[in-house]
C-alpha cells in the first residue's frame, strides 16, 4: 500500500515539476495545442472577435474574409511563437496564488495587421486599433487552478517520493521470505497506482471542461479538452503504460505461482505412485528381526 501511494504521488509530482512548473516546458506544451483543429478554431474565433470589436464594427461586414486570413495565420509557426510567449507570461500568474490566470496574445497585433495588410490595406487600417485577444481567463479562486498550484508547490518532492518507493520495494524483496508473493503485491501496487493516476488526469479534464458554458460552449469545451491533453496527456500515457506493466507482471507472477504449485502437486503424486510400485522395506529395530538368515 505504501509503495503504491509513493508511486502515485511521486509520479504525478515528478511530471508536474518537469512539465508544468518549468516555464519553457509549460509554454511549449500549451503552444502545441494548436496542432489540434478544435483549438485553432476557438483561437481564430476569439481573435476575430477582438479584431471586430476593436474596429468598432468596421470589420463586421467583412468578418468572413477576416476569419479566413486569421485562420491561416493561426495555423502558422509565427502564431505558435505568439501563443508560447503568451503562455510564458501566464506562467508567472500560475505561480502566484493571488492572481487570476489570463492567456492574452499581447504580441499578436503586428502579425495580424501584416496578414490583413497582405489581403487589403484598407482592412489593416480599420483594424489598427486592435487589442490583445484574451484566449482564456481562469479566476484565482478556481478549484482546479488551486490544485495545480499546490501540486506545483510540492512538485520538488516528486523525485524523492519515487526514490523512496524504489528503495522500499527493493528492501521488501530482499527481506521477503517469499519473493514471488512479494513481487505480486508490488506489481499490483504499480498497476493500481497507474490506473489511479490516469483516472485523476481524466477527472481533471472533465472538471476543467465542466466550467465552460454559454454560446458555442461545445466548441470551447472541445478546445479546453485538447489543451488539457496537451498539458497532461503524456502523464496519462505514462500512467497507463506503468499500470499495464504492473498488470502484466502481476499476471505472469500469478501464472508462475500456479504452475509451481501444480508441479509440486504432480511431484507428490508421482512420489506416492512410486512408493506403491516399489515399496521401501521397513526393517525392525529388534536384534532378532535384524539378523540375516544363515
């Protein structure tokens, strides 16, 4: 039980320390969510909304054209760098417990204006007063954000918890009188820990999308789900692989234990048959009975 708890908590904290607490890794993961068409659609909609709003309605009649231009920009590598910069700025708020998390494309203006200018200088002139589009806002009192912040704060313990799990497992195997049975328990603990970690990632994604509501909520829920997968999808994959490895080891050890028990039963049966076919003489211990005939 203790080994499983150490594996579960240590594995999650180790991942959070390397991929969420680190600003570069966090930014790269969030920017990689643009590989998903669902995220690109929502980012395009939010960006076009900001452009149309900032133009005071001048771009409303040409919104379809602006949408096509923006969609092509969002799919490009330059926009990925803009999202990564926005994620890096938001990462500072992630580490501050008294701040809301806002992902705003502060550097998107020049790229958007250049794209519009390539199609129509008049469109670019109308959108010259654009404001940075806000892609997402998470309040400082949000429950999921609070859990992530606490995990980031404790993430440096991840590697030590994993090392403690390994040390306990090795020590238990060395001291065990029945290593096959002990190995079975350890594999079961690994399988349970992997399944629980994958389940926690899935639960977090469901809770994150559950806060999305309003018009167009289905598309935004799909985008939030894709962004969550970009951040924590590899943790779920690693947990499932670890759980599958533990389950495989458990099956092999149980099967080996049953085979060993079957061989022991077969050996005992063969021994009884041999004694019936070739009985061992039982000599009496008395001196008269022990004399050989002359």
